[in-house]
C-alpha cells in the first residue's frame, strides 16, 4: 500500500496544486476559474481518449460524438424524469457505453486508419441524427439543461470536475496496469503477435472502446450540466480535434501526459483568444502549429520529455548525468531508414 | 485505366461487390423512376467533382501513405484563390476565357501550396518517424487543416466570398432537365482533369515513377527515381486537383473558412468506399456517393444527406473492411 502511494506521489503533488490553484491569486479570478474548469474537463476527456489511442493504437475520431451523446442522455433524463443530476449522469454513462460497445464491435475487423475513419463516420452520423430529431433534442437550437448548482461561481464546478477527472484517471490507470493493460499494449503494437500469444483481440478491443466511451459520456454529462445549454456542436469533429491535440501534445500511452497538457493548452488558447481578439482565429493557428511541430519533431510529447529527464537521457542544464545514457531505442532502425531515404 | 478495368472485372467474381453494384444500379433506376431524371443528372454533375477531390485523396494515400485530413482545406484554398482572381479580373468579366484563367490560377496555387506543405512537413517527418507513419501523418494533417482554416479566418474573415455564376447564358437541357451552364462547365472540367490525371499516371514518365514509388519504394530508389521529389509532386498534384475542384464549384460553394468540411467528408466516404489508395476506384465511388446523396436528399430529406451515406459506408465496411476495390493496397498500409 505504501509502495502504491509512493509511486503516485507525483499525482498527489499535482492534485494538491490543482486543488489549491483556484484559491491563489491571480487564479482566483472568476475567468481563470472558468478556464480551470474547462482545462480539467478537457484533461478528463484526453485521458479517456488516450486510453484508446495510446494503448490499443486506434484513434477514436468520433470521440466527441460519444461524449456528446452522454451529455444528451443525462440532460434528457433530468428534464423529462426530474431525476437528480448525480443519478441522471449515469444515463449518460450507459448510453455512451452502449454506443462505444457497438462501435467496438463494428470496427473490430479494421485496423489503424480504417478504424479511425469508421469511428469518425459513426460520430458524424450520430451528430446528424442529433441535429435532425429536433422533437427530442430541439436540433441546433439546443437544449436548456438544469445545472448542478444554482450559484454563478465556478469553484464548486471545478472541484466536481477535478474529482471526476481523478476518478477517470485512477480507474483507467488501474485497468492499464492490470493484465488487460498488457493485452491492450500487445494488441496495439502487433495484433498478429498478440493473437499468436493467446490474447483475444476481440474481447479487449471491445472492452477498451466501451470503457473509454463510458468515461467520455460521463464527462459529457458534466459538460451539459455545466454550460446549461447543449447544442449538437458538442459532438462536432472540431471537439474531437481539441481532445486529440491535448492527448498528442501530452504524449500517448501515459494517461497523465494528456491530462497535464490540457491545462497549459486551454490557458494559452483562452489567453490568446481574450487578449488578441483583434485577430480572430490566431489562437487556433497557434494550436495547429503546436500540434504539427510536436508531431514532427517530438512525437513522444510532454510525457516522453518527462521520462527522458527522469531517465537522464536528456542533458539539461543543472541535471548531472549519473548513469550512462540508455541506448536510444531503434538506433539500428535509424540507420536502416537512412539507407531507405 | 485498363488496369482498373481489369481489376474491376476481377472484382465482379466476388458476390459482395456484385451485389453492391447491383444495389447501386437498382437505386439509380428507382430514383429515376420515382423521382425523375434530374436525380441522374444531378448525381453525374456532383459525382464528377467528388471524384476529382477524392482521386487526389486516394493518390496521396496510395503513394505516400498520408491519409490527408486537410484535403478539404485545399478545396477551400481553391475557392478562395478562385474568388480573388475572378474579382481581380472584374474588368474583363464576361469574356469566355476568364473562368478558365481563374481555375488554372487556383490549380497553380493549390499545387505550389501542396508542394510547400510537403517540403515543410512530410519530408521532415520522413526523416524522423520510423513507426506509426499513417496515424502520425493523419494527426499532422489535422493540424494542417486547423491552421489553414484559421489562417483564412485571420486574414480574409468569415464572410461568404462567392460569385453568382461564371457563365450567364441560358441553361441547356439534358434528358428533360435544365442544367445551368456553370454545372456543364464543372462536369467538363472534372472530366478533362480526371482524364488528364489518368493519362499522367498511366503513360507519362512521371506517372510511371509515381506508380513505382507507390508499389515498391526501395525498388524505385534502386532504379534511380528521386523518391522524395515524386512524393512532393504527388502531394502537389493532389492538392492542386482539390483546389481546381474548389475554384470550379465557386458558384455553388462561396469561399469561407469552413467551406472545405463538406467536400472533405464526401471525399473520405468516397475513398473509404473505394478502398484507400485506389485512384480508379475513387472515380467510380464518387458517382455512387453522389447518387446516394441525391436519392437521400429527394426521398428522405436533405437534412439526412449527411447521415445516410456515413451509416451505409460503415455497414459496407463491416462487410468488406477494405472497401469495394481495396484489395491491392491492403497489406502495405494496414498498420
């Protein structure tokens, strides 16, 4: 138990800092607290996204649609049945879970880009359906959704979403550290080899999709009850792109990297948006350029950087090299690919 | 094309493909009988343009392994440069050569921009990335698309920048349907470009080199082909075609930052239906998707045009995971 906690000391420090942050100036201003809520929400989504993209190596390009479906389910249940939000959120979890399960089943036979595109098309179809069944969803007008609290303050929302992010992280981390996580990685790296060693790709891929979408839907329900208005735009591809940017900048296959990247990402883009409003679109240009630069020059992202510093593979001023540098993975591969070029 | 025909005839031995083709023909006949011949004419016009956008997408995937999410943005660049050139030529508007100059300029802009993007991004990635090439480039093209959309917004704003028509003569009549001159222009441009692309790929030295790169990179290298330049050229051709399509359709798609979204979705459905990397198949599938859209729009309502094709494609994929004609590229790019 002590060892378990000690291994997570970094998480504890980070959480403590995040919990205190909205009370410390300048972050106690209401707009900073709002940015914190958005960051924590994006962090939670990025964790759930990375659980699929970073482990079984399938980019769920319809991610936002599943999250949005969870939001709609929760909102509709509270509106029509008057259930408390804490209960109705689980309607969102269930619907998103079912959709994730079906997507998992449908995309089972596809690999890589085909699975990503199939999930994308399913997401687009879901978005179109949500937009078109206006008797239920009020279409593009949007649903008016009851909120968690009757206060204008963002502080209680922040602690709720922070707790939800933490639960998402802990559950998904526990899964990835179990036998299932090993199976995920095996499938993600080489499906044939995994199958040959007795891993059943069917079961694990469906499990992965279902879990990831359940958490996406749960956080989607938070989104609905936080913003109080829910339009089909929440399911649009651009939302998936946001989550994807956070996940890839943070580094795939670590779960915490994407969460850590979400905060600076949201803060920098929101800051650009509010301070440079003479240049609409500039924030997203920066966003896109950051994604391109990271993908081209440092595809491991933030998590890889931290690992490199920890393993002393990277020379930084002030960090003394105590052990010999570990051999770079794929050095032989580098030579080969140079030959190919 | 004879290769494509050969492959097609081989595909007909598969009952699934035969069934699907029969289904499409039945859909066409049903649409014409119940809706009218305009469904057929409509599908031919839009299908030709979709085929043009999708052929570029298939080409970049087949040769470079880049699933280009930014293809719609090159369409956007085409509409924008078409608009800028056409308004700059306002003094001589009405002369019959102006539309041709406009779309040629758009083709050049798309071509140059595509070459620059390849040199700045994909050539750099080639040197660094060893595994997960397809997914990594996919994510990078997402970034390129975000940058291009918002750069448009930053510089030219979000207004619709469109024109009424390139040609203002009376419409012509085909099968009892009146077709505006601009649509005749669009289908002619698409037909000529597809024929040109086919000639380029099948008979020219450059085309042979491009095909060699797509089939066997080390082999191409060994016989002295400049592989890097062929990749740049491929990406430039593909973005040039998308830009050409955008400029040609300017009368229907006024330029604004998100104008590329719809062509992108359609191009992807087309390419997935045909099988990734299959240029000939993409042309056939372009017409199938257009037919599907026209029928959905007429019988179910145009709001569902964005739902039914996607759902159907996923179902088709569930039966044939590599698309209708996608057997040839299966082993190379599956990772």
